[in-house]
């Protein structure tokens, strides 16, 4: 039996959101790393890759859109679940064009987020080893 627990990266500049999502995802049996910025998340990719990213779009310095673009340039297919408090038709279209698996508005419904992550992990399984 495989005891691998999926690693989810949460990238959001709002600390209360990072903490809440970390608690939720851990309670669902997932490993979680949190990052307060796109810069810190991208730097972490030098040493390891998560199985899925929960990514806020509107952050200072490096936006979620920029993170999506850099991930698209990599050789690793990494599923992204977008969360945003600034919903618009243009934002949604740009995020989904960047290959986001899901686009969710804040405040995010817990079960909807967990379902989106499950969908992302099932469509983009990572090697376990």
C-alpha cells in the first residue's frame, strides 16, 4: 500500500488565508507548504516540486499570472488551482488560458476547493518515488 501523501503548495500573500487553507488541507490528509509570495514559491522549486498549487492571482512583485507563466515554461506539468478575491471575466479567461485546473472565488468553499484539488491530482498524477 502506498503511503504517499500529496504535497500541496498554497501561495497567497494574506497570512490568515494561508493559515486557514493549511488547516483545511492538513485535515484532509494532505501535506501542505505555504508561501507568502510568488517569489518564494518559485525559489522553492529549485529543490522540490509540489503535486498541486493553490495560487492567489493578485500578489505584489510576482503575480499569480506570472507564476503560471513560469510554470508553463518548465518541463514539469504542475496542476494549478486558482483562488482570487478579484473576479472578472478577463481574470477568469486569463487564468484558464494559463491552464488552471480550477478557478475559485474567495471566500472559497472548503469542499469545492478539496474537490478541485482532488480533480487536479487525478488528472495530473505525479510519480510516487
